[in-house]
């Protein structure tokens, strides 16, 4: 998919649909889609202008949010920078209106 990433499709909230993961691939669905209840589901909200909000379970199982930045290169590598954490580099394998697939 490198070179064919539509950033507007990426700019929304995504939740990890771990029940759909495949070997070597993590699947995310739009946060507006109903997913089965799950403890510890992580998600990202990619906003225009390069702002990202990462959501996930905290140490007491309450949801936490961290704000950072995101960029994407022509090879489909999505880099997420959050304060106090190493950069996350995710390789996008597939992206459409209702599914984001990341290589693990």
C-alpha cells in the first residue's frame, strides 16, 4: 500500500480489534463501530494537522489519553511521537474507510 495512503481516511478514531488480528497483522476499526467488550483495548485518534490522541488502559484499568503528534512517509510508515515515550513506528499494510491493518 505504500504511496497510496489517503490521509483523510486515517484522520479519525481507531480501536484495536484484536479479535480480528492475523499472524503478523494488527487490525483496527473506526471507534464509531461496535466492537465486543474488551478489557485493555487501545486506540488512536489521528487528527488533521498531525495531532494524535492515544487511548488505552491505565494502571488502575481506567482509560488514559496521551496527546502527541503523527507523521506518515511515502512508504506507509506511520510515526507516533508521545511525550516521554519512544517513537512508535507502525507500517500500514491496508487502509480503507472501515479498516486499518498494521504489520506487527
